[in-house]
C-alpha cells in the first residue's frame, strides 16, 4: 500500500511539474513578444486568390491588459482605432464619428477582413492565464528544437478556441507554429512565424502568417517593420478619448 501510494504521489508530482514547465515556457514566449511594453509599426497583408490588400498599422501594448491599434493606411481605413482595457474592447470609426464597444461574441470574428481574429490582434484572452498547459511532444521547426504544448481553456475562461497547440523553440522561446481548434475539435487556423531577427536588442519572429484551413489560397501576413520594447507608456494613453485624437 505504501509503495502504491508513493507511486501515485510521484506520478502526480511529475504531472504537476510538467504542467508548471509548460506554463513557464508559454509565459516566456509571451513575454518575449510583449516585454513590459511594446510599440510597433507593422504591415498586414491580406492575400486572396484574386487580389491582395495591405494595411499599415501602429500598435501600443502594456502588459496583458492594455492595447491600442491605429490603422494609418490605406486612406479609407486611416484613423480606425482598436482599444483594449482589461477584458473590454472598443473601436473608433472616424467616418461614423462613433466609438463602438465590441461584445465578447465578436472576438472570434475576422479582424478588418483579414484571417486574424479580433482576439488575435487585441489579445483579449491571455494565453498564460486563460489556459491550462501540457507539454505533449517535441518537434523541429526551422532547425530549432521545439516543445509541443497543448493549451486547453480553463472552465471559466471566455476564450475563442476550444484547444490551441503551439510549438515553442526550446532555446529562445520563439513561438514558431500555432494551431487553433473550434469546439468540435476542428482545425480552423494555423499560424506560422518566420524571418527571425534582432529587433530592439531582442530576437523575435518578424513575419507571421495566418492560414485558414478550409479556404484555399487565403492567408494573411503580419510583418513587423519596427519594434520598441520597455519604453514607458502612461496608462492614461489607453482611453476611449485618446482613440479619437491619434
């Protein structure tokens, strides 16, 4: 009986340690891209079989709870702003001169006609806090040994996906592949990361490619042109009033 109890304890301890390691890896990868603050300029290129469209954006992020995205081009979308404060998201539409609060049900919808969701861009959900993490294997991507980590939402988490499988580089904690599944277990989107460069003294992927599973010839690229980390940003920058003056 004592031996059996000891084996059960050891197995439980091993599972707990593995879960803690998985969460730590996900946290390190998340922090690698975010820093304490991040300011970036990026191009988002939506590719379809018959056409391609580009948007230029600026983004500001502070921790997990504050984010702002400003579209600077093309002209018809210029000035549109998305704001996240904790679990609330707003959008300012200059042509309507209105600020609209987005309900949680819209987080899974495509952002500005791209293959990224609203949640992908404004990060309403937290990959660290809203999921349980388990290391479920190993793989090699772009000659980099990676952990395969399965993320399952916590029971009370309001998230878009029922499961996310991510591949994170073991050395530099770069997220190189991510697969998103719906509530029926169907693979919906796959994100791949490329063009690893030093940006503001930090090694990160600078091109992200989101590919929907059931739409042949569709994909969206997000390309970082400039990034600055850990520069002070006052919380008062992230306000509904500020969205109207950027």
